[in-house]
């Protein structure tokens, strides 16, 4: 199970664990990790969450595309930054 590195990560599971909020990544399309029932949510809820996530991703992609273009214009680092962002 993968854990978040940033405690404020929006993908973090919203379930409770012994030492506070769960630090696992939530299942894709869910607010919860596998341990906290992320697989058992109703399909409609999953779809809604999925669409929200897609909207957030698009926004982030736009931001990174801008950043990438700016770095390309400066002639350094743009491509590598992009690859690292996708590498997790
Ligand atoms: Zn959890």
C-alpha cells in the first residue's frame, strides 16, 4: 500500500487509523484506501469522484503545460520536469 508523502495530499485516504487519519493513498475514484473500504463504494459515487478528479487533473495539466512551455522558452529543464511529474 502506497503512503502519501504530503499529509495534505488530496488523494490521501479519509479513513481513521490508530494514530490519526490514514496515510495511505485512496483508491482511484474513492475517498478511501482499500483497507478503509475504498473498493466498496457505490458506482455513482465513484463516477462523481472520478469526474472531479479528472477536472482537477486537467487544471493541473494546464498549469504544468504552461510551466513546461515557459521552461522550454528558457531553453532548459522543461522536458525532464514533465517526466518526473509523471514518474510516481
Ligand atoms: Zn485508509
